[in-house]
């Protein structure tokens, strides 16, 4: 079973390997696994994709108001 911690570690590794293409890589992996009927792997890669998106979100500047 893949833990939430595992998802975040995988996301960071994918970002390190694929830089600005990390989201695309994770989405392609998820799509390929779904096409093969591998639902567990599909769900894992969708989680990795969500983590990549969260990690790559711009951070607010010091003192910037967040709504």
C-alpha cells in the first residue's frame, strides 16, 4: 500500500527528474495505467499529480495577503 508520505516523495522525485514537465509525466503515467485497467496505479499517479501541482504552486510573498 502506498502512503501519503510515499506520494509526496514520488512527486518530489518526479519534479527533480522532469522539471517543468513533471505534471505531464505524472498525467501520462496515470492515463497509461488507466488504459491498462490498473486502477490502483492510476489512483496513485493521480495523487502524485495532485502533489506535484501543490508543490509547484507559487508561494505568497512575505506579508502578502492570502484569500
